[in-house]
């Protein structure tokens, strides 16, 4: 797994292929349904799809108190890390991510690792007990993500909150991209 703070060139496409045959389109819908329903590590899923290491590309990351209202409603504290990333492999974007991380009460070592921006969130969460809680309506998050990366894709996007036993920690919006199908042709 590598990390990159530059603007890389990777193909970003909406998940559904408009030129797909009816059988391929049906397969894409089934795969997308599975991706949107899973509640394990999306990072690990991307690694399996890619058949090996993936690349983390950090487009933007900073501490801020200027966050959408939904972040304040879902997470504790006044300061947050806003992180916009994408995961890629073989020159294709697998998924785009917008994450807000509550800094209030965050374990010091995790704080350092998150601020470094060198690992996918899934790798950092592997050592914690977490629960993912789906958020049904988060248009502010989706707009923010798509404004940063381009190419809106509502059908391939979800939002959820990650909670630890102590409190809610993160709010995430993610858009799956066609790279998850590993189409190269």
C-alpha cells in the first residue's frame, strides 16, 4: 500500500457502465448492492479486488471547525479532521472518500497516524472495536465529496458513522467507482 499527496492520474468512472450488456449491467447492480451493504473494512475489500496492494491518494486533509451541520449532529467536539481521499489500483479509482474525524477524545497515537495521512482509515480501525451506523440522508457530505473529486454518482454512494464503545469517531461518505469491477478493456 502506498500513499500519495500529489494529484495522480487514475481513471475515475461512474460505477455503472452505460455501454454494458444487459447481463453485465445486472452483474454490476448485484456487485454494487453487495458493496453498499457490506460493513467490514472497505480498504480490505479494495485490496482483494485489486489482487494486492492499493494506493491511498490524499487529495486534502486538514483540521477544521468549519464543518457541515450533519458532522456536528453526528460527532462530538468542536475540532475535526476533514480528509478527502481515493483508493486506486492498476490506474483505476476504486472509491472516493470524504471522512470527518472527531478529534475530541481521540487516542494520541491514532491522532498522530490519522494526521500523517499515510494509511487508509480501514487499516487504522483494524485495531479498534468499531460499529458502522448507516446514515440514510447525507446530501451535504455527498456534495462536498463530489465537488472535490468530480463525477457525482448517487447510486454508488453511501454515508455512515463509525462509533467506538466510548463515542462516535468518524463520519464517512464514499462513492464506489467502476474500478471495483477491475474492468481494463
